[in-house]
């Protein structure tokens, strides 16, 4: 489900109104197909993430491997993406 900018609501970041060029970029980005929006979001997040940390990455890889093995062993089937997405959106909406 695509999120659209409400024309009657001024976009805000951290409680402050966005500058008009930023609003224009946001509106243009939100009008893109989901795959393109995800690519832009990923690139934006990568531009502000902390520097590369070998120990953090190693810990995440270990956790991912543990979870993968749990699925392979039948211990965890995981949740459907639609259910996970609904929970995340509900949490975000509760903020």
C-alpha cells in the first residue's frame, strides 16, 4: 500500500516543517513505485549510518545464521510479511 503525502498536511521531520524543496523531493519520491521508493530509502539510510564496524557485522551475521538454522530445523517458521508489516505500521501509528 503506497503512502501518499496529504496535500492538506505539511510534512514534518522531528516536529519541524520541511523546507519546500524537501517537500517537493518527498512528494516526488512517494509517487514512485514501491521498489524505487525502497531503493531510495536504502540509499538515504546508508548515507547516514555509522561507519563500518566489523564486530557489529560479525554479530549480525552470526544471528542471521542462527535464525536460518532454526528455520531449517523446523523450530521457527517465521511470520508472513503481511502480518509483520501490519505490526510495524501499528507501532509506528501509535507514536
